[in-house]
C-alpha cells in the first residue's frame, strides 16, 4: 500500500501554486466575457455551398470595425458572429458585405418570339457569360400589356437565376441587452453559492456518525476546498485562453463549471465514504492509516471512472464541432483536476485537521 498521506505536502505545494496563479490571473486580467454577460448581438449565417475560412471571414469584416467581433464556425456550413450591439443598418451592411465577397448569382435576359424557342443570355454579377451547365433555370414570367402579333418580339425584364455558387442564408439574429446580461451573471453566482452550501449541509449530515476525530462538517469543508481548487484552475486556464486566443466565456462555460462541481464532489464523497467505512471498522485511533487505506482502496476506481469520462470528452473536443469545443475543454480540465484533488488534496486535509486538533488538546 502506497503511503499517499505521508507525502501530502508535495501536492499541497503544487496545488497552492496553481490556485494562487489562477487567482492572480483572475484579479489582474480576468475572464473574457461573452455577450451573454456583457450584452451584444449574435448573428448566425449558413453557406449553401463552400463555407469560407475563418481568416477570410475576418478579412472581409475587419473594415467594418465591429466591436469585439468573434467569428465562430458552427457545424459544417455555418458561422456564428458575436459582436457588440449593432443597428439594423449595420446588420444589413454585414449581410451586403458578405454577399459581395462570397455569394454568387446570375441573371438572365429572356427573349421570346412566337416563331422561336426561348433564348437566354446568362451573365454573372460582373456581366461575364456563365456556362448554362451551372445554372438551375427558373421560369421567366413575361408580363406585357401589348398584344402579341405574328413575328412580334416580347422582351421580359431580367430575372434572377439561382444558383451558380454560394448563397448566404441568415438563420437568426439575437440581441442581448445589458440588463439581461447582468441578471445572467447574478444568477450564475447565486447558483454557485447554492451548490456550495448544499454540499456542506449534505456532507455534514451524511458523515454525522463519524464525527471523531474530525468533525463531520469538516468533511464538507474539505470537499469545498477541493471544488474551489478545481474551478479556480479551470478559470485560470480560460483567462489565458481569452488573453492569447480571444476565447470568450458564456453560459455554456458556467454550465461546465457547475458540472465540474457535481463531478468533483461525487468523486470526493466516494473516497470519504470509504474512509467512513474504515473508521467504523478500525476505529479512529489510527486516523492517518485509515485515511490512507481508504484512498488506496478507491484509487483505481477513481482513475478508471475519470479516464472513461475523459476519453468521451476528448472525442467531443476534437470531433464534436466548434460550438462545444471549449465547453468540452473546460470539462476536461475540471474533471482531470477534480480526480487529482479528491485523491491528493481533500483526504489529506482531513489528516491535517486531525493533527491540528491533537496539538490543541496537548
């Protein structure tokens, strides 16, 4: 049996450095908040054929000087554009700019005579001839108040023919006001606080029968310290991502943090529960031995559970699409450190408290 508790100061120092660094990053740089928290506009567009690259989209939209523009691919044919508040004129300007750059259409001039078949001259937007093999012809409706005499020619007005290339389809435009954003931010904080309080109350009640040598509520506090460790490191990583890769955090990031809270406390409670079983079986005289025994007995189980979860999240990260890319990354970071903290941080904290209690008694 490996004595994990004996070398507890190594993970304590390592975790302390990571958590302190995360707090400094949060205080000095802060998370790059998306429109869910700051307010703004979100435009989703689809391309019927070839979707341009992110670089092409940025180069096309940069001259418009849109504040806080984020170009995010969605699926295989769409883009989500996030930016500051835009007016309807700016909305139309964006669409017109993208249409000029990436959309292609053709027009047809139709000439119909009573003695010949319809004749079409197909040109693109620049007036250049277009091969008719590329054209899906739409019937031209001829309207004229003149009577059609024998041999007379009726000219129809030009009619759009679609499509020689890309067509841009606007899926939705959303605008989030500052009051809604502030409300979302406030609710996110309340949700986190409610989770923390509920965990302490639940753990204190569940471990009420093993209140010696460590009081039952301290199990809950140890679990909360582990949660703060996991969440703060995850947030610290996203501060760096926002600084260097322009990654924004929105409501999905908050959902990821709450998921990390639930997963991490579940892993910690499993370890604590095994420690509780060993305390009932062996007594509290050799508390350090009991804690070390409980951690060793759950080590393989925790590792296997976390690895199987991480395999799924890694697959989602690489193949799940851009919309859940950073959501999956947040879960990967949080669950990795959640497993680490349950084994190397939360349980050894119980031994530290037990040692402090013994010193006070002596």
